[in-house]
C-alpha cells in the first residue's frame, strides 16, 4: 500500500512518543510505502482533483535524523494513494475545517480518508460526549455566566474548560467556595462571546485520566492512565501528568464497547476515549495518541492493531472488525 499522512511538520515530531511516527514505522515494517504532507500543502483547482505537495519518505532507524526524503512531488492527486491518514493535531480551527472539506472532496474523487472528514467535523472532541449522556459526569455547555454559576451552586466542585483546548490547556477547577469563579468565567467565555464546557469534578482524577483507545470498533485492552502530579489537577501528559499503562476496567470496557462500534460505523477508525472514574469526559478523534506508551509498558502492540484494522478496511471496506 501507498499511504499518505496529513500531519504536522515531520521536523517537529518527538519520535520517542509520537503515535503518527509509530504508525509509519509499522507500515514500513510491513513493506508499505509512506508519504507525508501538511494541511497547507493541500490544493484544489477548478475542474481538477484535490492534490497535495508530498514527500515520499523512508524511516531510517536513526533517532536523530529519523527520516529521509526520497522525492518531493507537487500536485499529486490524493486519490492516487491507497489511504490518506488525517493526523493533524488540534487546534480544531477554521483551517482544520477547511482541510476536512478538501479531504471530503478527495473522497468524492475516490480517495479513502481515515478518519472520515465528515466524521471529524461531526464529532468535536468535547461536545461529542453529550450524545452519550449515560456514560458522562454532569456536564453543561453554555455561554451564560448565570448558567455556570447555577451549575456550580448545584454541584459545588466543578471543572471549566474551553471547547477548543488540547493537552489540558485552559482547564480550571473551582471548589465549593467559588473562589475566582467570576474571573474564570470571564476569561474562558470572553464575556459571553465563547461557548465553554462545565463538568462536575470527578475525584477519581487522582487515579488518572485514562486514555482508552478504540480501533475498528474494538478496544485496546490497556489504557494509559495519566496521573496528575503534585498539586496539579490535570492529568494530561502535556501538563506534566505521569502515564501508567493498565488493563481496562469493567467500566472502561462498558464505555468502549458501547461507543466503539457506533463511532467506527460513522468512519472513525481510531478514537481515544478519556475516562475518569467510570465517566466519559472527551472523545478524541483528530489525532489520538498514547500508542507508544501503552506498547512499551504493557507489551501490547498498538501500532500493529491499528495497521491490521487499516488493512482490513482497505481490503473489505468495513470500518469495524
């Protein structure tokens, strides 16, 4: 197979932990060809197919100069690849949305895009949990400061966060005393101009914010519990959390088995569920991570499971296995 990755600049990859790198490595190990481009390299000219300027790359095994470019080709139709993997990290901004529109047009021309562009747009990572209310902690999405204050009065201990954050960015905890609640609301919702999410605090965050990966509708049998360190309330690895691989609990499996087949059937081959204490807090669809951490700690080959699912999709057309 010839696989194109739409991703951030290769030069910025931290390959010791990067999930996209681990996908590339497994694909190359199986004899597949790998190419890469950035969303900025996509283009669409009237009357012609969606194209990209792409780099055909080979992974070298050198942890410093980890890839070499065999060729750079301009205006290559995306439909010429066996699959196009959309692995651009958030933010999920206007440019990201424009990229999904170009990729969706490429689909109409015959390209196979993973995850499906429409599914990416239809499942914003924080809002998507609201469809599965039975698995979530009490949650409010609003611009209204009064609604946030009423939610705090009811639940006493709450988490506030922006809808477009990543890596724990912009997350605040407000306890029963309500200290700085007004200032935090003003900061996050820009005096009513921005919609925010508010959730009841889940004390089990102390045991970890677990990333549960689901591939082709099937859960990876181990999660990565991202455990807050010191006085930090955030478990995100980007915020200093410690990642510990552990077997899925019955609660984890219940959530993964309920959501996995539904979301895979919509064109989401890979999702990352964030679970705290048996409560679903986010559904990551853009570029879920933690492949390498789980593989190294638990001995379960997550990249191999992903490439198995990708090969199955391309040979059968079925998103679930």
